[in-house]
């Protein structure tokens, strides 16, 4: 496996930094895209003659496309190669950013931002996590690598409102998409130094039917949540249809496995209790992050009347929290068990949501948001890295394409659900009551994530020694 020993031995060496830089930047720009539009809600809706709900739909579709296609994207890395998928995803994403920048209406914006950028992200993100797992060995080196990538992802999500606000106020919301395209060009140039540690297998079969079923099920599920505030019966029908399609997907997968054919997703992945619990924590973390980001940004602009740059400045507190705790991931991984870090992160994040609700209700000033956002950033930064590291390390190299796609799909599904759930509550009545209800719902979800974290094993053996998805709980 080319380069892995060196990366594992020297996580901070110049060669490994050159490898890590494009991977971390790729995660940054994808997370940035998921949150920067939150501060452009008013500008986009006025310029494109649409509504707050229309912009929410565009944001949610982007997150949903990522979640729906991440599993097929992860599987394609085995067939096409990890570096090739990374570069293909970057090109598609960059094209979407350019289309979004010149969009004359909401429909074209959805094509560029929601569809093309979503597809590009689904192609490029699985290789980021597979390459990191393969090129960085050892708990400390991998924690350093994932810590850097998750820090950039967290900063992209938390600083997206600030950067987007600055660009929107200084130039226009369209320039924010030009910024994304320029970053993509930089990543493509930096990616030239990455060597794929495993050769692609063009003859490997691809489960097209499974890909369609998994994507359709996820689309129906999140669309049902979005429809709750408009038509309860339609929402229920979509949710049931989504559940049935996903059940059909798993039946299809089991049938292919019994016939000795390769399926889109191996059911062996779900027999690992540690991985299952880790995936739940990942889903919950991103649900809370994107839910808080959308709720606070919409409330600040629509109810408080703040502009894009003022909203972005307020989000600086969350950015600083994520940056500080994520960059300490390597040191924390040496001193504390991963379960301890994930549990602590949930406790701090839930406390931050409680502080946000309490201070915003009693204080009219903008800085009432800072303490809660800082706590949320610290909590999320502490637990993002160990959750990813724990899940990826559960499986050997032969399963990295599948588990990376599944892991990113679960995380991006959380992002979609966060925007959909919080947005649905919020747009039903933009008032202090609706804001508190949306934040309260996110806190309740966080408690569920805390329970999953508490059930994780105290000790967790690292990856290559794991069998093909065999249970690893002591």
C-alpha cells in the first residue's frame, strides 16, 4: 500500500501535509456549500423573486442529493479508482458552482447548486475518507488526519455564514459561488500529488438497481419531512413510500448476496454494533449542526432583520469553537477514549442549545447568541473526529469504499434532516415561539445521539485487523 507507512509514522511531515491539504479543502468547500446559503436567504429570494421556503427547498435538495448518492459514489471508487472519482467530483461540482453564479431563477439555481454540486459532492467526498483511512495508519496519525479534515468541514459549515455574508455584502450572493469555483480549481491543482494506494478494478460489477432503490428511498423520506407543514396526508404517504422502497432495497441486497453477486451495500456492514452506533452519532451530529445553522440564520434575518454580514459575524463563535476543539483532536485521541470524547461532545452541544434558547428569549442584543454557539461549536468539534475514526476503523481495506459511502450518506442524511426538520418548524411561524420549538427539537435529537454514544464500547481496536464486518464489541 503506497505511502501508508510513512503517513502513519509522520502525520505532520511535509509529504503528508501535501496529501492532506486537498482532502481537507475538499471537505471544507462541501460543508461551506451546505451552510453559506443560509445567510443569503433574503438576497436570493429578492433577486430571484422567490420565497424563504423556496430557498430552504434548494438547500435541502442539495443536502438530499448528497445523502442519496453517497453510497453509490463510495462504491464507484472501487471500480473507477479513488483519485479519479475525486477529480470527477471536483469537475462536476465546479460546473455546478458556475451555473449557480449565473442562475436567472430558482429552477436554474436548483440545477446548479442542488443537483450538480450535490452530485459532485457525492463523487468526491467518499474518496476523501477512503484515501485518509488508507494513507494514514495508527490511531494518532489517523486522528490527526481526520481531525484536520473534520476541522475544515466544521469550519466550512460554521464559517459558511460569515464568509458567505462578507462576500454577499461586499459584492453579491452570486460571487459566493464564484468563490467556490475558484477553491475547486485550487483543490484540483493540489490533488495532482495524491497517489491512489489501491488500483481500480474496472471489471468490478456495479449494482445499478440497488443504487436507484437506495436513492429513491432516501429522496422520498426527506421529501415527506419537507411536506409536513403543507400537507400532512401527502407527508405521511411520502414517508411510508420511502420506508417501503428502502425495505425493498435491503431485500434486493440480500437477494443478490444469496445469489453470490456483489450488492451495492453489504449487509455485513450492519452486523457491527460499534459501527452502527457510530453511524447514529454521525447522523445526529450533522443534523444538529445544520439544523442550528439554518434555524439561527433564518431567525436572525427574518425576525431580527440582520443582514448577511451581521448574521455571519454572529456565527463566528461557533466557528471558533469547532476550530479549537477539532484541531486538538490528535492530542485528545491520545488522552481520552473515543467514547468519552463523543459523549462529552453531545453533552456540551445540548447545553449550548439550551443556552441559545434561554439567552435569546431574554436578551434582545445580537451577542446573546455567542455563548450558545460557542458551546455548540466546541461540542461538535470534540466529537466529529472520533465518530468518523471509530466507524472507518471498524473495517479492513476491502470494505473502505462501502463504509465510506455509507458513513458519508448517513452524515449527509443528517444534514438534510436537520434543515428539513428545523426549517419545517421554523417556517410554519417565524416567531420567538417557533425558534424555541425548532431549537428544542434539535436538543431532543441530541439526547438520542447521547444515548447512542453512551452505548459505544469503552475500548475500540483499530481497523485493519477487523474481519469482514464481524462484531467488534468487547
